[in-house]
C-alpha cells in the first residue's frame, strides 16, 4: 500500500514518486492550498494539495483529524522560508497527486497533542492515548530495552526458556491470583509471582544459563511503580558465586544504557553493605544523587536530660540521628513545620532542629528550642560530627530505628528535591550483606527478607538454627537513583540447608513437603550451586524514559485499583461459567442490613 514511511522522507527523495499511508494529524487551509500533516509510526510528512488537483482537493476539504489516508505524490523541496528544522522531514513536502480516504474518524474525546489529559480518560481510550508521540516514544524505548538485554544474554550463551503461567499457590510471598480448575473441582491454579522455583529446577536440569522476559502477577496494594501484572527479566546461572553474577550484570546494564540512551554507567558499580546503607541513608535503596547523609549521634545523647533523645539513645532498638542541610538556615518556620508534618507520615512524633547562624559564637550563634536541654560539649560535638557551618540547619530523629530510618531517609530525599540538590546522571549501587531474616512482631515469627530460597553466608549457616536474626544472606540488590531495579541471591542448592531455612521460618516439615516437595526432591538429585537475579523491566523502562509512573511504559495497564478502564475488567461472569468451575458466590448483604 505504501512505498515509504512518512517520517523517513529527506532531501535525497526530492523528485521521487512516493505512496504514503497514515493518519491526518493536522489539516490547514492556507488561501486555497490545503496542507495535511500525515502521521504514521515513523513521524510526520507534510502533504500539499493544490486546488488544480480537483478530485484530491475536494477530498482534502473533507479531511478531519485522525482520518486514515493514502497519498500518492511527488517529493519536492519546501519553498524558501517555510522549512521546519525542528522536524526530521522539515526540508521537504509531498505534492499530492491522488488521495484515498481509507477510513473516517469521529471527533476524538481529547486532542492527541494535549499534555493535560486526565489519566482516567487516557486509560479509557488507551488505543487513542497510544497514538500520542510520548507514548509511542516510551513503548519504542521499552522495545529497545528488551532487544538490548536479550541480545546481550544470547551473546553470553544464555538459553531463553518459558516457564508455566498456571502453577500452584505457595506461601511466603504476596497474595496470589487464583484460577479455579474446571477439571479438578475445588482446586486452584495460581498465577506466578515469579518463575523462582522453575528456574531453580532448570538449573537442576542442567541448562546452566537461563533467562526469560517473564510475566508475573501479584495481588497486592498498588503504587505508581507497581501493577498487578508486570514484566521482569529473570536470570539464573549454575556454578557461580556472587562475583560472577554481579560482574555479568554490570556489563549487561552498561551495554543497555549505551545502546538505548548513549550513556555510560560507572565501571565498576560501587558496593555498600545493607548495614552501611541503613546507617548513612536510612534505606537499603539510597539515591546517591543526593549528597545528604544521616549521622549517628545516639552515643552523645545517652546522658542528656532531654528524654526524647535519651530514651531512644539508651534503647537497644532505638536510634538518634542527625541530618545536616547545607544552607538550610534560611528555611522559614512555616517550611520547618511542613517538614515536621511530612516525617509524621512515617511515624515520627516530631522533628527537632538546630539552626547554625554563627558557629564560632557557641550557643549564642545557634537557634533551637532544644538547646537548653543539651550540654555545650554535646552541642559542639554534634556540630563537629555533622560538619555544620554557618547558615546550615541540622535536623534530628529520635525513636526506634525503624521510624528514624524511614522518616529521616524520606526527609533526606525530599530536602534534596526541594533544595535542588539532586545531581544529574545515573548512580548505580550494589547493596550486599543483607540479613537473611527479619522479625515480624505482629506474627511473632521470622520472615525472609528476600525469599526462603536464599542461601545464608557460609560462615553464618549454623546461626540459622539458633540465632537467625544475626545470619546474613548471600543476596544482592541493584539500586539506581534511589530505586531498586533488580535483586537476586545465591540459592540453597543443598536440601538440608533449605530444610533448616524452612524450619527457621516456622514452616513445618509437613507444610514444606506439601508446598515445596517437588523442589526438595529435585535438590536430592545432584543440584549444582546456582544463583540468579531478576529485574523489573517496567521500572527500568520508566526510569530511562523519564516517566513518573510505570503505567506510562505499559501498553494496557491497570489503575491503582487493579482495574482496566478500557475493557472494564474485572467483570461479572455468567452463572453457567461459575457452575462449570464448581463456584457459588456468597451473596453480599444489602447496605444497612444487620444480618
């Protein structure tokens, strides 16, 4: 139907006859000459319809936005002064000889060049939203990401293998999406939260290097960086240690950013322990673009009269930390109150501070409601330890460690954004030496910090039985500009170690056999040492495209309520379908009913 794409026409095509197909992006009538900007996936071409072309001109007069056209014409140079250097095809135009109307379009619910379209409208008419240049660009970038990653792994002798979508429900994760079985009444499949167990089985099967661009599903509360169905790059390797995986991943990510963005990532990536990341930044995914850091001052506060500081300082689970904001002394009381309210969202009961007006003048050069509670020596040591100078502001957090880390860690990021401290560029980081377990106080049991198939550090293996809180894992996360983009670990390839981890998690032998018997059996038959990693492709594509939400790099995403506004899913189904699945819905009580 066409000889060229609209966006590929250049001066080299002048005097050539071309056939173009596309949508009428814009139509302009300039004193008897009609101009149509014809758009396809490659870009725009300006089509000129002369009134001497009686049949073509009559049709062009009827054209409206998004009509689908085919144009046969001759490429010519644009008249002097009408060139458009901002457009790839801006030096040429097509003088139409024949125009064919392939399809009409009703008036659109929004203009495609409108940048203020509400997201609900965009999702309701997603097929129109996807015509817009920003969405076209984002999805092509996502394709380039997949192509680069797949090409790299194929060059490294990985085998792409698909794993099941219908599998069994397992504990120790988010809620599963369940699929009732018609042929097995009362029983259910689960959609996979990840291919974790299957990729380990592939290592037992001897494939050694596996990857998959995998669809995964989690029935969990949603945020801008989460969807009920998402895509990850899944990898697993045999006969490897942490170093092998991390070095290969670094090469893969450096090639990815070089291929797609023409950006160079550091070589090597910096590494930081989990403990150091929490101590310096309050989070295990620090944004290294922001030069602010938390400073421990709990040892200085144990004997002060101020109980708000002394209590957490003396507690084994408490923390007192400071955060210096260079030039922050200019913040108004109203701004400080706003930050106080902000940290309250993370559980902080308040936000103490010291303004440094003239450090050389002792307390007289400082401004703070807490100074009267702190000895001169403690104040001077705080200023020395934080590196505070004239004009700076020092914030404090005092509570249990979890609250202090969460609140000051979030405050650090917010201050960085508000005060223009976020540096340009890409700042990757490996976070390593994670604890193997975390304690869930609500359930009063140990839980996996990553997942229950993560191996303990060899010298900590004995601690799994008698002191699980001190056992470290062989896990590693890749953090980029404050977002975790990938995480993985060396796995338990010995059945006895895997059973001990299950026991520490409170999973009985019977439950382990019921849920994971196939894995335990496989580990008995010569399972090699193995490990892997998975990357969130939606998140990577969103970051690389500059999108605020992963919904902007997914063709047909769900809303934050896990609904599809385009297809109106989820939806009710016919009673006959439910009967085939041996399901009866519980009747919801009427509103206001006491039954």
